[in-house]
C-alpha cells in the first residue's frame, strides 16, 4: 500500500507537467497569432479633469495656485524628535488611496527636511487596512507614541468614525485628506479637520450636474455597505429628488465581484444614468458587468472610484464615466517632483496630503511643541495650498469647498 | 409593482427590506439564466468540498484558495500565450478563442490540481500519519487558506516582479466580447453564459461518470463508504485521497476560468473567499459527500440568491443563501440528496 503511493504522486506530477508543457508548446504559435490580431493600445483611457463645480452643480473658475505655501518654509527652523503620523490603508484592497496620501506627505516632509537641517521631521506610518476594527487597535499606538505631534488621517470615513474619540481624548490633531462622510464633523471633535469638501458637497454637486447640466431624467443610485458609500448615495438620492428611481436603487457589498441581480434590475429600469457610491474595487466590475449586460446608461461615481486602477480594471467599459472628487488635479511642478521620487504619477489626495503636510510642518516650524498647540494652530490657519485655499470653520469643515468632475477619456 | 413594508422611500437608508414581487416577475427568466450561470460555477467548486468530505470527513476550507490559484493559473497561461492585460477585447476569431480558452483552462486546472495535491501532501498527510483529531485538520485547513492567500498577496508579486498577485486585482485579459445570442422579452442569453453553462455541465457530467463508472471512482466510493474494508480489499487509501484532491482541484481550476470569463476583474488574492463559502454552502445544501448533491445544490443556490435579491433587495444575497440553507437543513438535515457518496446513486 505504501509502495504504490509515490507512483501515483509521480503520475500526478507527470500529468500536470504534461498540461503545463501543452500550454508552453503552443505558446510560440499563440504569440504569433496574437501579435497580428492583438488588441490596440491599452493605456489610451485616462481620468481627465472636466470641470470644477460648486455644491449646486455650477461651474467655478479655478483660483490660481501660484501663491501656494511650500513645505520648505523660511528655512532654518529648529525642532527635535518630532514626527507626523499617517494612518490609513497601506495594504488591502483599497490601499492605493492610502499610499497616495503617504507619498504626498512624504514628499512634503522631505522638501521640508532638505531646507531645514536643524528640524528633521519623520513620518510614522500606521497601516489600518482601511478597516475600522484594525484602526481602533492601531489608534492607541499612535497616541502613545510621544514623538507624534499631529496625525494626517485616518484616510477612510469608517475608520475615522471609529477612532475619532480616541484621538479627541488625546487632543491629537486629526487632519484628514480623504475622509468625506459629512457626519464626522458633527461629533464635536475639536481636534478634527477635513482638508477637502465632504460628501454633501461632492454628492450634491454631481447630482445637480447629472440632473441640471446633463439633463438626465432617471438615475439609478447604487451604494456599497461602507459609511462612505451609504452617505454619498444618500446625498445624491436626496439632491436628485424625483429623478432618482427608488425601484432600481440597489445596495452591494464591499468585496463583491458579481452583480448579476443589480445589473438586471437596472437593465429593467432603463435609466439615463447610474450613480455608484463606493470604491473602485467594486465600481470597476459593476461597470463592466453593466456594459456587458447591455446597459448603456451614463455612469458616475465619487472619489472612491476616482483612481487609475478603476480604468485598468474596467477597461473600455470605463469610457466616458464621470468621476467626482473634492480633490483637485496635480499642478505640473508637483507632478514632476512626485513622479521623480516615487516613479508613479500623483494619485487622488496626493496633492491634499502634500498641502496638509505643509500646514502641519508650518506649525512645527513656528515653534509648536505640544499636540494641543498644533490643534490651535490649524484651527486658526488661513492660507493657500496647491489645490485650494485652506481655512476652517468651527466644526472643522473647509469654509468654502468645491468639487471637481473628471471624465474617463 | 407591489412594495410592502418600509420600502420605496426616497432615502436608501430608509428602505431596510422590500418585498418586490413585480421585479422578480419581470426579471424572472433573466435572473434564472444568470443564476444558472453562477450556480454552475458554484457547483464545480462544490464538488471539491464534497469529494474530500466524502473520503476524509474533512471540510477543506483551503479549497477556495485552490480555486483562487486556478484563476492565477489560467491568467498566467494566457500571458505565456502572448496575451497581455488590455482595456478592450482581443478578437481572435471563434475557433482560436476557444482553443486559447481551452489551453488557459488546462493551465488553470494544472495549477489548481497541483496545488490541491501539494496541499494534501504538505498540510494534511503528516497529520493523518500521526492520527491527529479532526479538529486539528479543520484548523490546519483554515491556516493553509491564510498562508496561500498571503502568499499571493505578498510573496507572488516579489517572485514575478509585480506581474502577478499583490494588493489589486489583476488587470483583466479579455478574450470574449459578451454579445447576446438569444433575446426574448427583457431577457437575453449571452455567448459567455452559454459557454459557462455548457462547459460546467460537461465537466460535471464527466466527474459523475468518473466517480460512478470507472475503477478509480469505485475506489473513491469504496473508501468513502468504509475505509477499513476498502483497504482490506486492496484499495490504497493514500492513493485514493490524493486522487480525490486532484479531481477537486482540477474542477476548481476549470471553474476558475469560467468565473473569470464572467468576472474578468475578479482575479485577486482574496477573490476565492466568498465564492468558496457559497460553494461549501451549496455542497451542504445538496448533501455533503454526495457529488450530484453538490451539483444540484450549486445550481439551486445560484438561482435562489438572485431571486432573493430581486425580491428583497440586492444587499440580501448572502442572507438569502444561508436562510435557504437553514430551511432545507431543518427539513432534510443531510441535505437535499442525502449525505453519503458511497450510497447515493440518485
């Protein structure tokens, strides 16, 4: 009985090797045929800025960013053993956004350190995987690290909601470059500031844009199960009013890849447009399946889907999709420096992270050494960054917020 | 359209659960076809759970990862054939596309089958030799599942220079353009759906013939029914176990290709998890340990999930699946077709 076992193992290996060989031997033939009949250039589609709009969908002329503050400051600042924490998804399905933020911050800190030899600030990264549960485990580590003077993050709305009380109790600055759920500023957290417009402004803007500017009469609103997606979809549905068809409003789950029933329900409703509140990991397969299911309605989504990965995954299906973002496009000089350092083009929130990093660094350079002083500094800050001007109201929202509409072209 | 309860409100947050018979009635045939397509994939994966359970009384929770490796296997095979990720669909002509898909399926089968046998040798056989209790096997299966996932997540990108694996799903290689072959009312059947259902049923039929008609199949049934007597009759238990894992893996590899036809951007390190749980659920639904039960359970689950989504709202997919499972088990505790691989012939 024992003797025969290796024989079968051998057989299995031979069989699988044979299968692999079968694949390999046809490889050259396959290579030749594909060379002639292959698909055309893949990277042709890209997310391009279309128009900047206010909360009611009206166009806003962009204010030049020539007067933007630089992280270098005046130079010659003095400080010791200070670090800025960054918390967000650095691994996991939605890590791209977290990495964009980390890189934007790192660029700002490096420029600062080069100009200020006596004030070397370090970036401490804390990976939350974008998961509220993980984030609540990570948050105490950030608070107990005494070198951390301020936090850039957390990145996502769900984790920000979960960890908010921890940072608030420690009076640690929590400056987010990407958490856009409107409820976050209604908790009375004096240490929390949002460096971009919230979902109300973003959702309202795209809803008005779809309804008034593009003149769509029937829109299906689909949401995922995250705080971000639900909040955004709610605002869009509200602003659309009777244009939003409740019969084809659908919900999907984070992590889902197959949307058969959702596609069929939308197909049945035959809308002019589909709005998706959620992240690119689900938005891309949803859009491809809508298209292969024969739904030709326009597709719009928020900043969670506004990522090159969305275009990569959805391929040609992503053509003409509208993607909004409270974040502005990267200025050329910034894009060049970013590309040189990280060998990748700046992504969503990279510019905001850079701007917000600059604000924290300005605080450090002004001689601030305690966490609570930094919170006060940001509360009273009024200045221009690369993306927009930064001035906060008493709740931690930007005094004036605008939304960019991008289109895949 | 009849909307009862609190459904149909303006706000998404208001509509907790709806009961929309009209939506189900209007979309019935379209949902049935989608459900059968997805159910056929469940069924192929479920066979792997059910065969291993039949022979070893082990729930091989790492089977979902075997499926996931199968997806990467067929993707890598397509890359070896000279295809690259692209936004639009390759047009190779029908015959060549079928040939390429066939080769990719063999690639997926080879990787998944090899991985399943490897998993058995590395993880389960040493435990069996030491006579470990069944709980240890279960924990090992869950552990192996994590190891394989994290391997693809962190190690594979380093081994392949970032081509395979990593945080994001693989950029799809699309060989087939979905196009409607048959259309009636608001229902259409696409070429992809036909390919999936026909291939899956053919493979399922082949597996059934293999188990019920061949010498090896007889060996598998014998070991499942009574390992001791089977050994006394000259059946090598170790060989049969390996064969069982191999068949399960091969079918999972085939399912992987069919799944990526339908969900091109599903090739991700965690992409097997949900599907694996559903396939396991399908196996239990049909009667775990019973091959035909797994097939029936898969098709039934696929269809019922979509009906449930149309009826109660799209977010209730998983709830519908598990409520159905509980309801069936309440009345038939061993599943629809009963448990035993050895005895069940129906």
